[in-house]
C-alpha cells in the first residue's frame, strides 16, 4: 500500500497535467491528503506542526536533500581557519541531510543539528546511530541553543526562516505565518552563538 501511494505521489510531482486533472475531480485532493496523512510519517509530522503552531515555527515543511549548496559549503570550508577543531551548527537541519553533507566537507568538525520537528530529529538520530561518528549530535528545539556565546565557527540557516504558503498564495501580510519579531530573535540568537570572524549563512529566508 505504502509503495503504491508513494508511486502515485511521485507521478503527481513529476507530471503537472496529472496533478491538474486530479484537482478537477471533486473530493480527490482531500482524499489524497487523507491517504498521505495515514501512510507518510514525514507529511503527518508536518501537518501536526501546522496544527500545533509551536513557538518560533517558520517553515513546517522539511524538504531537503544532500549537498544542496555545494558552492556555499566549499566557500566556508576554504575560508575558515585551518587547524583546531571547528564547531558547526545546522539550524533547521530537517532529517539530517545537511548535517551529514557537512561531515563530508569538514571531516574533523563537531557538528550540531537543530530542528523544531521531533520526528525529523528522531530520523537524524537513527541515521547517526548507524555511524561511528561521535562528533555529531542532534537537538530538538525551535530556537538556537541557550549556551555560552561564541561557540560556533559557522552556522547554516538555509530555507528555514520562511514559509512556503507565502510563495504559493501571495497574501497581503505574512503576520499569520511569520512575525518579524520572531525572525529578529532567531537571528540575534544565531549571531550570539557565532565566534568572532565566523560565518553565518542565511539563505532563502
């Protein structure tokens, strides 16, 4: 059942005409979403986040992929000081693809991933358990860690401080999804955790 559903979902994602035809059938979209909620744990966790609206939620969608910003990762790697142990933060790490990509660019660094979605962190920790990497950890949180200032050499916040609904529907105001005061608080927290001379990468926000 799960394989059949995901095959249909892939077809809809890759064939716009098929997706448009589905939307013209009364009740088809609602039925599809209900089926997806039952079989897709990732989608189910995103819907629950939308319902719960936890404090400092920006982007409930956890869409990600490995090595999605190679030029950025290479730039930071090539420009950080050599020698010593680097500490990196992947803020909004989703299911860990970014953090595990960073490991390829920074073999000896300490890497911390943070995400507001508890299921995403569970997936990260299961992936980590299959490795022998003791310099990587994952934290379930919606805000930057409340630790001593200036601990990270680089912080990555990529496609996190945004909400896809704004791009789809273009509302006159974003205040029902994103508050600028929350954005300011998050960025200040990230800056606080950054070492002098470190890199804070914020993209697609």
